[in-house]
C-alpha cells in the first residue's frame, strides 16, 4: 500500500491511496493533480496502475492527468458520483462495484452522501488498513481559505480526529448510515487512512474513531 499527501488549494492536505490488487496491478484512489516523475516511478515499482478510483465526485483534480498517463487503466467511482463525473475531459467511469479485487481487498461504496463515498479495507499484515473517506478527518489545522477555516472552526471539524460536520451537514443525506458502515469496518483495530490528514495508527485512535461514529450512528 502507498499513501501520498498532496495539497488542494484553499482546502489543505489530501491523501492519495494505492493498493495492490492482483500481483503487479495497482488501484489508485484520489490521485493527486501533480506527482513528480520520481514519485510516479516509486509507485510504479510496485506494479502498473490498472484502476483509477474517484472516491466521490469532489476529488477530481487529478483524474485527467492520471487517465492520460495510464490510458489502459479503467476508471471507477461510486454510483452516486457517476453522473457528476460524466463530462468533457474525463474518460468514462465504471461503477465501483465492478472493480475486480482479491478476497483480502474490499472496495465498498459508502451510501448516504450526495456526491458518493468510498471505503477500502485491506486485510494484509498484522492489522487491517482502512481508507475511510470524508466523514472522519484528522487535519492538523483547519483549511487555509478564510471561509473554510472559519466553517471548520465554528463546526468543530478540525484540528485532530473529528467528525467533518461540514460534510455531514451539507453533503450527507444519511450520515448515520455512513457511520454505521464505517463502524462495521473497524474490526481488528485497523490503521485508518482518512481522506484528509495524517493516517492514524494507535489503538486509542480506533477507540476515539468508534466513539465519534457511534455519536451519529443512530
């Protein structure tokens, strides 16, 4: 697996996530708009990119460049994001449920948001690894743009491991459903990779994440 943090203007750090599917084949989630040749080479040392995944319709800045660089890769997105991603400049996307994976790698659509959501659970090594998308964030500071900085501060969405209440309020149709799906995936004290912020590796982080999700799961 591979995690690469990149900056989104006005919003701050965002994580790209890659996982080996079958030997020599990689799926890349939320690809960054700019990646150096050296970083591409480091990624490609693990295999060729055969799947490009938009976790939802908002993480779209890197999609054109990655589709151009890896023309043989197939693009996937959750069903709720497909209509928004059908536009000039982007190749067509297949429903996330059609992504072929080995048994130890699970891609799952997080139902309950307007623009889609993606969960990835990888059962390799001593602990699972879980890409948890937008409902939970671990940003060191609120976003830099004054509007988003104020909104995150007022809503208590940052800093640290928090519920992203902007996402919950504006983009979620069923936040409790998303929370329940994430809670089901916390078995085995996984390492957590949020869409925004540093990965969480401590057991107490999982305890904290579980408590936050339970607060909105009903």
